[in-house]
C-alpha cells in the first residue's frame, strides 16, 4: 500500500519510506532562478525529466537531472 503525504496542497507518494520535506523559501528561489534560464524548461515543465519545476525545486531529496542544483 502506498503512503501519501500532502505538502502545500501537493500530493506526494512516499517511496521506500522517504518522506518529502519542503525546503526553505530561499533555497527554493535559488533553484527556481537556475531553472528559469535552463534550455530544458518549457513553460513550467522540465523536459529533461518531465517534472513540474515548482514542485521539484521545493522538495529536499530532489535534484536537477543536469546537476545544476
């Protein structure tokens, strides 16, 4: 059975017992700034991994597929 957790109204499914933690706003903004000029950004989606950028940049265990953050 999958375990579900909501952070800021976004649904996360816990994988292998990993629980997502929301990063501080400052760190999220740094990630968003890096993504804003990335050639893989299309609207609000990362075309490299398919994730929604605003969600991916706010979770502590996520990382950029290009290693930028």
